[in-house]
């Protein structure tokens, strides 16, 4: 997406926003205004990794929780600057990360009009195709909304989704092994759960017929916020097509380690293999 296209996206944001992902924010519930605090955006820069960060009037530096910008950070910065610089936003921020930033859910008026509804900034960026959803504890309340926004962008081949290397890897594709070994950074993988394994360290969802060599989803037990694992029945996932996202580890065969079953997207149920 060129800079001109980013301005075009902004023009869409400045008009009526009919997409479900950009519906007005609710007062309470998941991904809602409850618990947010007002702040003014002083400027929007790029961090050392090239991702946008918002400098707020109280001195905080806020990043958009749950967003992976890949190489689209400068384009997102352009959109966010034209949209939010100097404007009031509502912020729910998590504990500072190692770089001193506050991963945050941020809400802002869709247009400068006084009656303009507040919408989730992260959802708008995802629907514009300028980022992908990244599993992040600070973004969990907005997960459903963010995934819907991402789906809309992917179906429209908007922004980064026009790049084939950003699309999910289907583990049944002939070139899946090559693709999995070459992908860098956040990667999306899809496939049917063929079998499961369990150990004291993790639960394993095998997306191939071979337990060694084929792609595996590892649900680690070491994450402190990973409570759902205790009541999770992995056998119920056999025969279901899922999507997961994370960093590919090829040391023990291609695998992605996730924090918990809440990081799994159910695509469809096709019956046991």
C-alpha cells in the first residue's frame, strides 16, 4: 500500500464506518470504554523496530497492543498521525514493556465531528490492512473484534494481505515445508488437528500424520496467565481445522508455541480424519 493509499484509507475512516470491526465502542464489556482514561496524542513516531508509538500528553509512550505491523509501520504512522495527532483518545494501558512503552487499547472518535462515535484504533488499523493481529495478553479483551477486522482485510486483500508471503501457510500445501522453513517473524498456519499429545510441559496438537516432522501446535503450561489449559480437552479438537500464529521453531520440526487454547482460531469442523 502506497502513501496515497494510506491517505485513501484515512478518507474512509473519516466517513461513515459501516464495517462490524469499526462499530462504535461499547461502554462496558470486552474491548469497551470501561476502565479507559482520557489523554491527548502529542505525536506519533516509530520505535526502533519501525512500529508506531504514540506519545501522550502525560509523557507515556503507548503502543497498539496486539498489532504486528511487519514492514507497514511507516504507513500506519502516516494514517495515525493524520487521524490522531493533537486529538483526544481514551486509553487502557498495560504494564510498561521492556522498552518503556505501555501496550494499550486505544479508542478515538472516527471523525472530528462532535457527535462522531468512538471506535477501536487497533481495529481500524487491522481493517485497513496495515497490521496483523498478534496474540498479546494486553489485547485479549479486543481479540474477537481484532480478528474480525483482520478477516475483513484478508478477504479484501487489503494492504499487507496483497502480499502472498503474509497469507496463512496451509500445512497440506505441496510447498508447506519450504514455506514454514523460510517464514520469518509472525507467521499464520492453518491445518486440521490429526492427533494430540500431552506432557507435564505442554499439550501438543499435531497437524500432520507424523508426530515428528509435521507441523505441531505447542500449548505451553509455563505461561502464568494460561489458566484455560487446566480445563481444556484437546481430544475435542481432533478433526477440526484451526489457525494459529506465532514464531516458527524448526529445531524440533516445524512448530509454533502458543500461550493457551484461547490463541487458537477454529475455522471449521470437518469430522475426525
